């Protein structure tokens, strides 16, 4: 019996990086960790981008202090293990101090294969666009060097089209959130950071058509805004759903924010197949997409953005996830919670070691959801 | 029976205390006279291009140094709890938490907290935390925030990074003109940058004198005497102070006088000082004749001011600081120090703050 597209995507979302590489042995995979990594460039250079998630969040590789977040520790443990030996390379986009160290450590271990990219922190600063363009240009050459491919216009155009289509489809899925169980949406979106992108788009097209007729309604569910870093598993989504909540806004690095782009910018985006067009496109998206806590455009922009998302989707509560030892998200939780509360939306700051939730979190979430009535 | 001292005190320490008391007195003076006299005060990160502020006669005050003061006066714990009660996670940098706590509860804070600023200036060259810390300050205090983004440099400093930082410095000048109502004067910047160059050169030369055997200074000396390099770059007072210190250190070298009574082991220290237990901690080493003849932390301010137009120099100098570089660069730096100072080993301090 053939499995439906939805089933295939959900199953793929549960695989580890190693399992993904085993499933597609003819592909050259290139690992990355941050949503600011330009996947389009990887694909246009002939490789498949593969987001690296920690398999063991308790891993304590000696190179990183134990007070580093479990994402960095877990990914480093994976890199050091044999599981990722087949990666063509690793891309580190400069994010926080922890990831900066991880990049350096990986660079020391695999000097030829680790490519570092430093996007501007101040996305709207004077000179940021020109600076980032040069950074991307240098990266593009290095990616071609790794893959051994030459720059081809048709590959560039194809990569841009795949990502454009993917983001359109994700927007459609995002619109369906009120009707779809939250863990299902989380899986659908995470699969797109793991499997080969063309295959993903094909399956997601099918899934979106199938889900359009999906009858389950979210009536009676409490609308939730979820914000946080990478969530490599559905555990939290599942618990929210079990306790009567539904994630209507997903501002996590693995959720909608990963795919988001400023609609005004997207409308103006050229589909040209030139290298310049490719770099322009990536730079434009990264400089204008909704902020993560590691970047800055305007002081209250992130809070205001989340306020507007909460308003548009009619959420009643917000869950702000902080990965233990993560400074950027922990700092931001304070003003974001305050801003949402001013809008009448209660916020719960939930500190997690990884993406798994257990009994302790259940008690807190239950009390929180009950308080929302 | 009195314990035998294994440690020599520097004469310059008295002058250091005078200089720093005057600096904090001056900061306090701004608390009352800044507004009527139309003089502005800024809170700045330790790696910010403070020379630009001095052109506009803006008095810089350093929350990080204040964090260290809170640590050495052992009030950090209480102040951190104040910040934690406001939702700041207890794993966040303790300098930031203590400082935020001092704003919220000045009654618990040394000097009743720092005088309130007219603006905030953060430069990302020392860590990513400062962006979030200063964003929090801007929200609490509702004053303008200038951030200079000095991109992390995994390899050699790139031309695009220099250009990007330069563009931001130019924009910062416009913002400073707006905040102060004073026109930018390039000549004045040249003069101030020249003083900074002299101060940082003197500091480097002082540090280099520790290659002598026995070493005239131990790391705690450097930690204590680095205060003016942080707060007085670009000033005559800074130049004068380090000239005095250099003389004393040179004299120690000429006379063969070491920081320790008897130097048996030479070590290199990596990372920030343990402020609350500075001497107590290092005593463990001094008692055994181990002297820290060099360190990476205080070297952060022994910058090499590159040649060229002053704005370009500032852009490059503040981007290439070691804290903004890769682990490989920093490892090379430690290896070079071990060689230059003929050290027997090094100690890496893993710091959570
Ligand atoms: S929080 Fe920002 S910088 Fe960190 S992984 Fe997510 S997108 Fe990247
Ligand atoms: S979770 Fe936080 S600390 Fe960890 S890599 Fe992401 S931004 Fe950095």
C-alpha cells in the first residue's frame, strides 16, 4: 500500500540526519544549523541542504562547556560521531556566541569542510546590504569549490523556484493551522529542513491538496502563539494539543519563521538565473524576514511583530520557549512577554533542556492553559 | 604569627586609586551637573570606539566595569536576584543581571548605581550578549541606543567588514551630532585617537616588559591596572598614568625585582578575572611561586592602532580585537604568548559570565 504524502512527510520529519543521508545515498548533503543559512546557494551549487539537529541533548562533548545550550552540544556530538561523516560540508551562519564557538571548533576539526558566514546583526544598518552581498559572494565560491560544480544559470533558477514554491506552500499550511493538529504542522514544516528540497515540494503540494479537505476542526481549542529557537521534535506541540491548545502562530526557528519572508519583498523578487540575482534574493530575504532574537532592526520590532501576529490569529496565550543556557531567547522573553501581556495575552516562559517535554512541563502547561479559560 | 607576603605591591597603585576615584567622582558630577551644563553621559561597552564620543565631549561610563565592581564588593548576588524577579533568566551574564538590578534597586548598589545616561553605545566586538543587554537598557531607560555591529571574523579581517563598520561609524557621528547638537570635528578626533594610540601602546609595552625574568608583574596586577585602559582611552590622564606605571615596571626590570618574592613557574592566564576573589584566588599560585606573566584578557586593550584615516583606523582596530576572532586565532595568540614570555604552562578559566 502506498503511503500518502502527509504520512511520508511526517515519517521523514522523525528521521535523524544520518538516516536521511542513508535514505538518499546518491545525494551530496551539506549540513547547516541556523535559519539564516542560505539554503538556496547550497542547492544551486549542486548539494542538498540538511539541517542538523541534536540527537542526544544530554551529550557533553568536552570541547564545549557544559553550560552551552543542548542544540550546540548535541550537534557537535553528532559531528564528532560517525553519523555525519558523509556530509559534504557544514555551514555555520554566525548567530550567538555559542554557535560562534561551535563554528570555530568544527573549523578546527574539519578545516576544509566548514564554511562560516557572518550575516549582519544589525539588518537595517547602513552598509549592511553591501556587506552581506560580499559575504554571500565569497560563500558562493566556496560552495562551488566544495561541490566541484560550475555555476549554472539553470541550476540557480531551479533552486530559486523550488524555494519560492516551498515558501508559498508553507504559507498555505500556515493558513490551515486552525484546522490542523499542531504536531502535524510541526512535522510537515520540519521535514522541509531535512529531505531533498525538490522531493519535499512535490510531497508538500500533494499534502496541501489532501489537507484542504481535512475535516478536523479546532473548535474549542485555545489558540496559542509559540515562539522560541529550534524544536527538533513534536513533543511540545503534542502536549499543547493534548491539553486543549492549538498553535496558531509558530515563531520558532523550525516552524513558520524559518520559511517566512516579507510579502512586499517577495512580490518584488526577481526569478533571474544569474549569480547576482541569486545573491540579491537571499540577502533581501534575510535582511527583511521576521527577526530572531539574535538580530536587530528596530528596538521593539520583534515584540510588535509578535503582537500583530497574535492579534491577526486571535491567540489567547503565548508560550515562549527558552532553551536552557540560550542568552538571546532568554533576554527577549522579558520584553516579548510584557508586550503580549499589555495586549491582554498571557505569556508563559518555558525553559527546556531540549525539545522534549515531561511531567513537570505538563503541570505548568496545564495550569497555564486552564488559566486562559 | 603574621603570614609571609609572597606578593609585592606596586607604588603606582596609589595613583591608580586617585585616577579612578577622580573618574568616578567626575561621573557622579554628571549626575547633577550634566543637564544644566548641557554635557551628555553615555553608557558604553568596553570595546566601543569611545574616541568618537569624546569628540562630542560625551562622558563614557562602563556598565561592564561596574559589573566587576559589584562582583568585587560581593553584592552581585543580591542585585542579580532583583533582575531575576523581573524575568531575567538566572543563566544570563551576571554582569548584565547585576547591572540591571542596580538600575532597579539603586539602594542596594555600589555608589547608588551609575549616573543615568543620555544615550547608550554598544559594540558587538566583545560578545553577542551586549546587544541584548543594551536593548534591555534602552527599554528600561528610554534613551537612544547606538549599536555598532563589528562582524565576527573567522579568518583574516575582510575588506567588506571594515567598510561596513566604517559606514556605521559615519552614521553614529550623525546620530551623535543630533543627540548633542555639536558639529563633528575631524581634527579633534585625530588628536583623541592619537592619545588612544599612545595609551594602548604604553599598555602593550608594559605587558611586554613581563618577558623579563623574574616578571615584574603578575596577572592580578594587570587586572587591577587595566581599569584606566578601559575608561580613559583617548585622554591625557590615561597617557600620564600609563607613563608612570611603565616607569615603575621598567625600574623593577632593571633591578631584577619580580612581582613575586620568588618566581619559580611562569604561566599564561586565559580569560576574564575572578573579580570577587582576585587576590585570594591567585594566592593559590603565588604561594607556590607561580607567576602569571601574560594573559589574553587585558591584551584586548593592547590594540594596535592601524595607520590611515582615523575613521578607517577605528573601524579596523575595533573589528580586529581578539574577542571577535576564531578559536584558532586565539589559540595562536596563547601559543605566541607562551613563546614570547617563555612560560611553562597556561591556565584556561572557563567562565560562565
Ligand atoms: S535563533 Fe536566530 S540565529 Fe539562532 S538558529 Fe534561530 S534563526 Fe538562527
Ligand atoms: S538555542 Fe540559543 S544559545 Fe543555542 S544556538 Fe540557538 S541562539 Fe544560540
